[in-house]
């Protein structure tokens, strides 16, 4: 039997993912979870703290797996920086596992991005991950100017979000297992991150 705390977390995750954080009140959550308001305040305190618990429940195990994979990767390569594709695999594979088993969590993160909450969420839940992985990626592409590197990180996060949400809307692949999807994403990102600097300047927009 699911306990009260998990019922509240499940309900909040569904509602935040379906209708957004701003549009979801605690009364919506208690109606969905079939608990009273006192239970929410007892376990979580406020709506903001409830959101933090919803995210932490899914992302803490993902981030722990990411860090463990990075530890093994750095031990394997010693003093040399691990190659970009291996770093990306360590970052993306645990997220793919999460998306496969808890698709609401992926939709939730998309909602948080569009509602402008990701800066706060990054500070609270992804700061160590960002420093560790983006630092390793930076070492893997030392010749890339800083500004260009951060633009490519920005594009990477966007591509990751789309890939985690589902297969292409214009084509249904014959096989769509998560390891294959992540490998396709890694290949795409390696090509994009390693693209020649200034390539965009040579493209004539609208021609």
C-alpha cells in the first residue's frame, strides 16, 4: 500500500507535469492524492518545498548514478580527460532510465523550464552535476571558445529534453529502446559540440 507521503508526491508530480506549477494549488494536490491539507504541511511544509521533494525523489538517484559513472570514467582515464562521447553517455544514460520508467518526471522538467523555474532548480538539485560534467566536457573540447561552448551546452540541454520526451513525431522508429535513443543523441551531440567554430557565420539565413 502506498503511504501518504508517496501519494502526495505522485499526485503533485502528475499535476505539475500536466498543468504546470503555477496553475496547481495545494488544494488540487490534496484532492488528487485524497489526503487533507494538514498532511501536505506535515510532510512538506509549503508548495515550494513540495516541488523540491518531487524533483529530489527522481533526480537524486539519477545524479548519484551519474557521479558513480563519472568516477569510474575518470579512474579509467587517469590523468587524461575522458572523451566527450563517454562523458555524454555518463550524463545521459541515467536520465534515459528515468524517462523510461517515470515519463511524468520528464514532462515535469519541461514544464519547469517553460515556467522559468529552472535557474532555481539547477541551483538546488544540479549544481554539483553541472560543475562536474560540464567541467569534464570543457576539458574534452579545449579549443572551443568559452562563449561557443556555453551556447552548445544550451543547445545540448534542449536536444536532451526533446529526445527524452519521445520518438520523432514525424516518424515512428522500428526500434525505440532507450539505450539506442541515447546513443543516437550522443552521436548527434558529439557532432554538434565538435562542429567547426564559425560554421554558423558561413550560413546565409533565408538562402
